[in-house]
C-alpha cells in the first residue's frame, strides 16, 4: 500500500484517523468491506492497526528496532512515516543546507543542528552504496524500509511530482544484499 500526497495534503491526518487518534469529521472508513469507526487507538489495535508516528520520541525509552517490533507482537503490519528522514535520506542535503529547504523555511521537524558533519558523512556513505546499486539514495532508503514483511505501507511526502516518480522506482529495486545491510 502506498499513500502519496504533497506536503500538507492531509496524509498524517488520515493515518491518525485510521489509527483511532483523531476522529473524521466526514466520510467513512472501511476494513475488509465493513464500515469501521475507531474511537481510540485501543479499538484500532483490536482490529490489527498500529502506527509508527513521525515524531521521533514516540517511545523514547525504546530503541528504534523495539518500536518496529511492536507490530510483530500483534502479527499485523506497520505504516512507516517519513522514511526519508525529512529529506536527509535524499541528495538534498549532501552539499549543505539549501536556502529553500524545510530546515530554513519551516524548521518544525528537521532542525539545522541535526545536520552535523558526522551525520552528513554517514549519509554520503549511504549515497555511495546507492550509486553502486544504480539508484538514488531515496530509492535505497525506501528499499531498506520495505525489506521487512512487517512493513505494509510507507507514507512519503513530496513537494514536486518528480519526487514521487523517483520514489516509485523502489517497486523495481532489487533487494538489499547481506553486505549492503551491514
């Protein structure tokens, strides 16, 4: 499953409604052909719906891998938000912070102080691996997210149609090798 839309289109709001965090003001939700209405996350979970929020501190006491394994306990799927780390896992910040970037124009989710030389070095290493695979860093990052059967949906944002087309190349991307996963 894929949910694609421009920034501000309501993707996060829709996911919160599906997960029982927010209530829809109009419209209906259907699951397996039956109308459902989740008044809270407990009701959504009872139907096998879980969510990994884009907020980085959802379970601050747990490492990332334990947050991901929450879905395995329920034997259901995960929806991954911001798999491209607010653009960090693209070529956007490889050579510094562009003046028209979200860091400069918005700054709510990705902050300038998060883009350290150490982090950029890590991202550049990943970019070299992606180039050796013949794909963009964004496509390789999405392939990594989709390597687990527990991930059933990935929520991406885009400010340009070309970004969506680039991200959809993950559908033809080969699996990551054991060496690439190290």
